[in-house]
């Protein structure tokens, strides 16, 4: 067997685990068979092993739900996340694509703080420093932090916001929300002189920024905020 080929038993086990959906108290064997495309005999053999390893639990009524091992994996994943590993590369890619400075902001009381920054290589650029505190109510990143801290049922669908001259008269910015599994984590933004944020550039950069925010959210466990709206 080619070492790069997937292992069918592992694929079947993952298909079963992926068949469980949020807000379902349990799932029947018949429904699991429909969702995975596996015969019930094959499915039962897989479920025996998954149950032994506490990945799946069989209830007294014969239905199935995810087991405690999955919760443990989630805890291991979330506690091992390190923004230092994931945010700077995302900012560097944005600078490479757009030529403008890129930042990652989080809320700090009634202000926003720049946690990470990648500067533009251009001589004329927006000067934002890592650790700098900026107004929360001005600029695209600030408005993202305000708009997406709401509860899930009130939260708007993920999108890119554009601002010009709000924080500084000659500075423009684009920003998009970044999520973890629990909700808003921060705002991913690009900024620079308003003269370079022409209509055609903004139109090109918006999907690039939104894709970067979605990719980072997926890495941090919040990708479902982009797919469930």
C-alpha cells in the first residue's frame, strides 16, 4: 500500500464521528448509516471500537452520542492553541498580497489593542505599533470588535468593513472578524494611505481579507461562524 493512501478503517471511523451534529441529543444507528453510507454491519463493528475508546457512547435506548474522549481532544486542542504560531503568518501573507500593513486587534476595555502587526514595505504607510491602544469606536477594526461581540442570534454574518478617515484623516482600513469556538476573538485588518484604497483595490482586497479571517478562524476552532450563517 502506498504510504500516502488513506487507511480505510480510519476513514470510516472519522466519517462516523463527523456524522454527529450540534444540538442533537443522540443519533440512531439507522441515521448514522444514512449519513456515513456504511452498511449497518460495518457500522456496528466500528462503533464497538469507538465505544471502547470512549469516542462514542451507546445509550440505554440504543441511540448513540459522542463520547467524553472527544471533549478531551477539544480541550487539548484549545489549550494548545498559540496565537503566536498562527496570526503573524496570516499578517505576512496579507502584506505580501495587498502591499499594505496588516494588524490583529482585540478589545481592551473601551479601547482596542494591536496584538500583532506586520508593516508595509512602502515608504508611505500607516504607522501602527504592536501593543498600541486605539479608539474602539473609530476605524474598521474597532467597528468589527463592537459589531461581533453580540450574542450569536444577534451577530451579523461575517463580512469585511471599510473605513476611511475615521481614526486619522488620510488613513483607510479594511477589517474582518476572527472567531474561536466561543465567539469573537479579534479583528484582522489591513490599513494604509486612503489614496491607495481605491475602489478597484478595495474590491480585490475584501475577499482576500475575508478568506484570511475565515482560515484563521478555522485554525482557532471558530470556522463554523462562517459556515452556519
